[in-house]
C-alpha cells in the first residue's frame, strides 16, 4: 500500500489538471497559431506560465486504484500487476483468465 499522502497528492493533481485543461488548451492554441502577432503569443506564454504547474495533465501519475502502487500498472484496468494477477486468479475480472499451456 502506498503512502496516503502520495495518493492524495496525485488525486489533487488530477483534479487541478481537469479544472485547468480548457484554459491550458486555449492558451496553447494561441501560442501555436503562427498567424497571430508575436506580442499576443508572448502574452499567452506568460499567462500559461502563471497557471499552477500541477494543473498540467502530464504531472498526474498512473497509480493502482486499489493499492496506490505507482509502478507496474495496466492502463486498461487501472490496476498494478500484483492486484491484476490476484483478482484474475480469483476470477473477479470478467473475461480475464490465467494462461496455461
């Protein structure tokens, strides 16, 4: 089980990223538009830099939904490899069986 503070920090980052996503997308669109004057694009760059860093989507870490483990996760199930194997062996994930040959 991961530290509760790490999991909560990651959840806070996810919430911030969700709330700031439209603002960031709009500012990035202005920055990438080569037809706009340089001054407007520079102003958008400054406004983007003033937004909180934890509001960026790539700061959110993929963690296991059950244990909070930060490594060895499957995006499709949002579970770590350990929990995925345990739940699959007990038959709690529909359609997933342990391979045997």
